[in-house]
C-alpha cells in the first residue's frame, strides 16, 4: 500500500485528504444507500442526506431548478416556550446571503465567540446559484457577526476582501462569493465533504472540529473517515487542518508510531462534537462527542486549553472516573445513553447549569451541574412537526448564557425542506 503522502502527491489531493485516503486504505467501512433530498432541486444534500449523486459537480448539466434554490417564506410559529425569529441564511433572509455571499442554501451554523465578543458561524455544505454549472458548491464556509441583540434576528455584515473581521471570507476577485474553510476531495466513497461540528477560541486562535464524510446514507445515517481539528490564526480567514488530531473512524485498534494519527476503535465515539469551557475555576475544556450519524450515545473528553492539539493529553470520562486510556471507553461510559443528534453545549448563567441541545425534527434541551452529569431527561423546546429542524447550534451572545436574569436562549436551526438556517428563541425556566 502506498503511503498517504505519496498518494496525496500522486492524486493532487488537499491536505485534509491525506488522512481520508489513509483511513480508506486502512479499513473498509460500511456503505449505506443514498437518501432522497434536494437542496438545489436535484438528488443532493447537505449534512443529512446524499451528495453522492452529484459527483464532482463541475461537469454536471446545469439543473432546471430556480437559481435561488428551494427556500420558502419564513415559517410563522411560536408557543409558550419558543418562537421562530428570522432566517439567518438564504435569499429570503434579511442577510440575503445569495446576492452577498453566493449562498442560496446551507445548514448548521456552528457558533462560538472568537474571544473578542464577535460570533463566528461555520456552515456545512453550501450552494450558490443553482442554475450555474456546479451550483457553486462549497463543503463549508464561515460568517462573522458583531450583532449582540438577537431579538430581531442576527445581522451578518458585508464581506470585505482581506478584512479579518468582516462578515465573510471573500476575495478581491470575487467579493460576493464566500470561500471554503476546509477543502475536501469531493469524491463519493472516498471523501465527499468536510463538515464543521464544533468551534472554540483558545489563546487568540480559532479551532474547528470537523468530520470527513465518506458517504451520505439514509436519513440520519452517514459514514465518516475521521474527525480532526483545523486552526485559524487570523479570525477564520484561513484554516490549517492538523493531521495529528485525526481520530480515524475504524473498527480496530492498532499500535502506530507516535507521530501517526491514533487508530483506536473508540475514535468512533468522537466523530461529531461540541465544545464547552469549564465554568468558574474549572481549568478544562470539555468535548462532548458522538459517533457519525444521529443514532449514537454521547461521550465526554476533557483537556487543558494549551493541549487542544495534543490528543495524548486528553482524558475520557468512564462514568465514574477519568482516564487517559481511550481504549477503556464502552457504551456504559456515555454521559447520555439515548441517541443524540448534532449538538451544541454551553454553560447557562441563567440556569447556573450546563445545557446541551440537539434534535432531529423536535429540538430538546438537557441540563447538568457538571459536564460529567448526570444529565437531565430531555425537555422539548420545539415540538416535533412544528418547524422540523435539526442541527441546533446555540449562539454565544444569548442572554440566557451570559446573564443571571435574562432567560432568552437563541440558536440556529436548520430546516431541510428549505435547506437554510433560521434563528429560534427559547425562554428557559428556573429549575430546569
């Protein structure tokens, strides 16, 4: 077998593909059938379906769907706990991301504070004008906002070439086109895309945990090659994936040289993630991890901020104690033993507890006084069938996270039928 380095040179693959090719050569992963979904009016998808039908996209016949994509009017919905506030993305959003960033459809919007009060949001597979050959598909992209009053929506400022605090990363050659953060091979059964699942700021740098998706499958099912961390030293303007942080998704544990990425069966439990800094005097950053897809349990790791790129310094919660031996994890180690979907986790100053939200259709919230738990039973924020959302990503400027007296929590929720992201407000209650 050729080395990953020689394969990358031979195939002219992006840096992150080094890990993907190595993983694909090392182990045969299960393959599942394609899903039916249509962000741009053809058999394609973002983070919950199948992009495999599009191949490389660049050689496709232009689709017959409208150039603006599938987004419809903002659903009008509220109950005693939650309400839909506004579209965040899409041509029908106040941000008009199609005209300004060439984004007619996208999902997720993983959000975190950049350490200076600005919110960064990382999105998954993103499409531009659907009647353009290739549909301007990007695996992921970043926006920034200084908006700290979310009651009427979240405002994304214009992108300005070279400006590391502007609303999106654009170039002078294409000032209305947001560029990719982390490239993928864009090849089905090898690496179809790279999806951000968590973000955090540490020591003035930005860190994104992303998953390399090998193949989209049936609804809620996908296979990953690995999860890894990419780093930005310029507020998200450019990103550098770190191969040493790769957690290759393989059903085996193999001893490898110290410089190689870990190959441990329990890597599978951290293919998708959420980051939260320990509250008060707690010096750790916690990583809540789940397997690929929406049917796995949630597990917990911790590390000191300076060790974020040093997997050997991570510790894992076994249910009763911490260990540095990843191999000791089992199903019983899970902090949440029910199925958990794409998630976000934070400390809520209003509740005086950690909170975790997730959901596919219904959006639910759990609370705990420590990251280890015990975590509460889920409480429904958005009931099933009301708006039909997935990928609930909390915004760090939410008053419920920063204030002891304001109960308003804001989160991005992705709506599959429109393939776009909306902002939702939920009012938390003391005692939760």
